[in-house]
């Protein structure tokens, strides 16, 4: 219940409890026009009203917000969970695997301290999926811990740990997806999170053409890594173009046209990241390279979004480069080089039901085919979502088919081609 509603209820309750002035006597004389004696509200009632005014704002999807009278700080508390059931089948529809768990359980704190220009964001993850152990043994519960200086809507600068702004699918929160999870292309090439210095600049135009630039200089080893002695850093830059103006209600970071754009809106974006002397196989992710080796890894990303009257279309193209992705004969470790293409489209009916289609394909470079075991990997998905309170309370189901274009004499055994059904309930406050 919002604070204004509480104040209204309290006022009505107080009005019912306070005595009314006595009515004028029916004496035939004109009523006295002198001002009525003011009703004195007890001190306890004033204290109650003051307490109600200072109560937190509570709204589903927007968290619980605390703000004292002096406005020296603000704290918004949010949590969300995703409960998942996934069933895998072979080509003959025989059940091969069952996965039932709390996939994501997260607690988030946002707000400002001292001045609204000093903003912070903290996010913690508590499931095995969120807090998988790092190769160096460090704890991995902290997902975001960053403080921003925001002098104006046009630019900001931050220091700490958060998402590297590279590809659209990863920038989107996992709470704002139109499928149960992101694509296999994003799963292979995304940069996830890192620790360092982050900055953003945008023209901040209310109408017409706009652009934004996002960049970062980070450690290059991913979240919660700690110290490194390889002398390398990661450098990332992303340019976003809005030729027809900004999306409504942050539609560029929320999948599906939930705002129902009345005019076509487009985002065209590109990003490049250079991880100098990376010590993990996927740059900011993956196992450590054998024998304390390092590699220079480049990652590139191109995104396109179109939304109009409930219809949404996305294209994500991304890839990774490395001059020497292998580590000698007989070693099964490698840097996954190559590219991937993801295409998805959807239509939202009355902001309640949404049907979405997605096709995702990975194309590893020829040099690593013997190690990946395939020339091409494909996943096609049909998704259905029932929105109850937007993305904050929704029920999702999707059905996928996985296919591998296999190579002979592969180093490892690949999963069989087959089907997958996933069902998920998301609740967020």
C-alpha cells in the first residue's frame, strides 16, 4: 500500500474519532457568524500522522523505499526469485534430465547518500546459480556493488563492480526477459560483470534522434576476482543510436513491447571490448588458462531493436577473437573463438499474454572444431508468458529444440540433440 493511501485512511479514521461541533440552536435568530472554535487535535494524533508520513513507500515491482525528513539518504529495498522446472528429452521424447530448483534469489539495495547525485547500487545472489564458486576459490555472492556520481542526466561516472555494458541481452536484467532465460549466444559471448571504472554519456534529448556512449576500464577477470599479477586490464566501449527517439518506459532494456509504442522505435548499437592479458578462458568468465597462461581477447557486439504497438524484434550478433586460442597438443582447454547470431520476435496481447519466437546459432572458428565437437550449434525456442503485474509477477513457459552439426573425432562427448521444456514463476518486489 502506498504512503498516500495510508495517509488518506488515517485522516478518515481520525475524522470519525474526533467530536463534531454542536449544531446551532433553532431559536429563529440569525446564526452567529463569528468564526467557529478550532478543533484541537491531540498530540498523540499529530505523532501518528508524522509516523505515517515517514513510513516507507511500498509498491510491487518498485520495492520498499525509505527516506528520512532531512532527505540526506534514500534506500530502496527489492528482492526477487525465479522458481524453475526444466525437463529435457531426446529425439524420441524420452525424458533424460529433470531440473527443479530456485534458479535466482536476489536482494537489491539502491538509493543515494548525502545528495541525490551520489547514487549506489548493491545486489546479492544466494542460489548456486548466482554464487557459483570462482576458479581462484573466492566467494561469489556479490553481484553488484557500485557507487555513481551523477551530476546531470547527461553523464555519470561509477566505481565498483557491475555489468560491463557490452551487449543488449546482458544489459537487460534477467527479471525483464520474455523467455525463461537468455540465449545460448549470449551465454557463450557475454562479458557479465567486472570491477573497475564505468562512465556514461548521452545527449538526453526528449524527442527525435539521440545517442549514448558507455565505456569502462576494468580488471578483466570478472566479478569478485580480487587481485591479479598479469598486468592486464579490459577496455570496453558501447555506442547506442536512437534514430526515432527513446523507447517509452525504458523499453530498450526490457524485452517485449510492454509499453505499447505508438510510434516505431529503434535502437542500433555496437560495442567492442579488448581484454589485455586475460587469465580466464572467456575473459571475464570461465576457468583459468593452463600453466598461468594469458591471452589477449577481443569481443564484438551488434544489437538491433524495433518495437511498435505490441510487436518487438531483436537481433544480436556477437563474437570473440584470439590469435592463439589453443594451448598445445593434448590440452583440451581453449578460448572459444567464433561468432553467434540471435534473432527473436514477439507480440504482446493486451499487456497480459505474450508469444515469442527465438532462433540462436553458434559458429565456432574452424581451428577449435575438434575441441567444441561441432561446426554449428542451434537452439530454436517458442515462449509463452502470462504477465500478472508486468515483469514483477509473471508465469513463463518455453519449448526448445537443440541441434549440433557435429564433427568427426571430437575431443569430448556432446549432449544428444533433443527437446527441452521449461516452466518458471517470477516474483519481484
